[in-house]
């Protein structure tokens, strides 16, 4: 696994930090485990898992949290990132 984040991973982190000011943010590049599968574009940045904890998610349904994260990421999911798993929580959850 490459320890230096690529451009897509860096942009995911920057967009989420700007949108939510999270108390916790982890962006995991899962692309290596999907090598050769559908959506693997060969860049090594096709599949990610995001774990984010932010006040903005308090009192918000899981579905709306997913939508909020996807809105913050704009064109990344579906364009430059094939798959994105989102774990969005409010502090204390």
C-alpha cells in the first residue's frame, strides 16, 4: 500500500475538511484490494472508504449524511472515484 496520498485522496480530504471541519477524518485508499475488478482504472485511486466525525451530522439521518458528504465531494464520486464507502457520524456516536 502506498503511504503517500495521491491527488484524488488529497482532494477528498481537502473538500471534506473545508465542508465539515471534522473532529476526525480518515480517508482509506482501498484500491489495491480491487485491482483488476470493475471500476479499477489503473490509477490506484478508484476505491476509498471515508470515516468522518463532525458536528454537522448531529440529528441527521444516515441517508442525509451520505448525501451531505457526496455533495461536498462534488464530481469526484462517479467521475474520478469509482466507489466510495462513507461512515459519517456525529461526535459521541
